[in-house]
């Protein structure tokens, strides 16, 4: 499971998708990588 992402981190993930932290989370959960935007929106 992806750990809870604070809104500030969610913004970073949105800005840096396919790079850095976003890529790390993708590796942690490649089935949910394409859904990270949706998860970030819910948390915001």
C-alpha cells in the first residue's frame, strides 16, 4: 500500500510525475502508479 501522502507532497508528485519521488511510489505500487493523481486529489 502507498503510505498517506500530505497535500504538499501530493503537489510535488503532480509537478514531478514520472520523476524522483513519484517514480519511487510507482515502484512501490506499479498497479496504482496510474491512479496516484486520483489518490492525491482525494487527500488534498
